[in-house]
C-alpha cells in the first residue's frame, strides 16, 4: 500500500433499532501464522495503529531475557502483573508493592500516574471512604515496576526509565522489532497513557508478534524462547491478574479457553491474542483487531468473540462462557429492549486473499 492510500476498514458490528441498522463499527482483523502467512483477514492488514496495552507482553520480555526477574526473585504472579492492564484490586496492588520491595524502591519511583481503579467495587469503596486512588492502582503499575527492575539490573538511571532514550526502552523497542519484523526505523513512537513509549506498526505485524510469542521460531535464541514460554504460561495460569477477578474481557477469554489462548486488550479498540499450537492450528496463530473508531465497550468484545468463534477457538461451553460479550441489547430509557448490537462479518479465508493483501 502506498503512503497516500487510506486503509479501507470493513463493517464488523451493526447496531439495529427496530428493523433499521442505525450505526456500524468498522475495523481491521488479521490472523497470521508465525511465518507471517495470513490465514484470515478483513479490512487492511497494512493499516498502521498503536499497540497500546497490547504491547505489554513484549514490554515484559526484557524483564525475563535480561535476567532481572530471576535476580529479584519475581514470582510467576508478579511476572503476570508486568503483562497486565489490571483492575487495581488488592490482588494487583499487593503484587505491585511486593515487586517494588524486591527492587528496594517505593511507589514514588513509578511514573505511570494515577487514575481511578478499573474495578467498580474498589473505585466505589474509595469514593465512599473519601479516599483518592494511588499509583499502585494504575492499570499499568506492574509494567512500570518491571521496567524499573530492568533499569536497576542494567545499572541504568531509574529517574528516566520511561524515556525513549533509556536503555530499558531501547531493549523493549528492539524486542518489538524482533517479533514484528518491522525495522526499528519504521516503528512509529508515541507516548502511551501511562507515559511510557508505545509503538505504531501494522495490524499484520501486531498479529505476527503474538504468533511468535506463542510459537517462537527456532531462530530465536534460547533465552528469548524460554521467556516466551514463561510469559504464555503465566498469562494462561493467572488470567485474573491480567485483567481482574470478574468482567474483564482478557480474563474471561482466557478462563473460557484454559491453556489455549493468551488475550490482551489495548486502548482505542485494539485487541490481540495468541492461539497456542493445537490440533486445528498446529503452528499457532496470532490475532490482531483494530476497531476503527476506537470503540471498546460494545464493538470490540463483540468482534473478539465472533472472530474466535469463526476460527474454531470458541465453541460449545467455551463460547457459552463468553456469550454475554457477543451481544448487547439496545435499551430505551424505560429499560425496554428496542434493538441489538451484533457482529456482522465473515472472515476472508486464504483462497479469497489477493496477492496484494498477502504481500
């Protein structure tokens, strides 16, 4: 695709009121194998967007590859927190505090900022008690502690661990380039909501990164392959750490598919997943979704569930377990159901993918 072409998004979700389709959400979906072969898609695989929090497993990889996690004795649950966009529940804040203690730093070292916890229950308790949120409740606190740990392990300054010029962020950028096959000079760099650098790459490259995370090529060195295996294992083992104890898409997808899928949302309608090698997909798969308008409450979960259903990853009991994310009623002010939000797409299979789209 030339630089002056606008990537064409395709309709993915329709919102009906009565008999009329009132609105649509459009976007891009790409499913690839670890060698980069596209097995299904919609929209433009070459659409460039930011990974946002979907980058967290890759931002956590240097924590393992560098030896920092081993040096500081981080447990599997603590490594999972480094990959999380968590709810700010006690199970999350206690882990973040433990990690900080192990690297001999306090919460004041974190540069991720403060926001109201994602957990409705925790946020409600804070308001009831007249208390303000704290930095450990930031959904990115685990990621930032992981970055601080790498800085201390490398002997790098901790004061600017979030700067693109920090050795920590350079390692992360190199990791992202390695997994996505996008040269460092071609990765767009911006600032994420938590203040850390974030990466702009194609949706196909995002999917490729997750395919290689669950099924790293033999050309990757052993420390990297071992780190991939641990990231996948801890995400599968502790889904409640990645999101929350209830009603978080990542958590519920991984609970519904135990040991089969790693799931990671990102802001602005981004979603990524790695499908572990299985009978149907022996090489493993990477999946990336971008909702064009950034809607992540009704459009993204609907598209995620339908995509995984069409890939055969969700079926029967596992599909039933996440069915509440596949359909949303449209209500009027009295609470009457007057419409519906549903998926409305079919993935294009290999035989329908043109050479231009596959290149």
